[in-house]
């Protein structure tokens, strides 16, 4: 794992390669699970499981004093 680098990859694919307690910062842009009539690619029934997996993996790779940052505008 290369130190001091940014990675723009699929979250779950990448985190499987990251060791425990490795990251100082994890920045994520999680899915919104908004189901519009014209764009129904997200399924709300997967939301709870997806967020559980996101947070579980995020905290696994974070150092004890690490930070988890979600996307905000």
C-alpha cells in the first residue's frame, strides 16, 4: 500500500486491500438512495445494508485518531 497518496476507486473494491488501522483520513461520497421515476437505479431496500458495510469497513481501516469525512456541498 503506497503512503501519502489519493485513490479514486470503487470503495468496497479498494478497502479490501487496505490493512486494519492504516488510514488517517477516509473521505466518502455514499449513495443517496433516491429513487426518481426517471432514474431508479438505486434500490432503497439495500440502503441499511450498504451503509452498515460502508461504516464497518471505514472504521476498520481508520487509525484510532483517524477521521471519516462524508461528501458535503
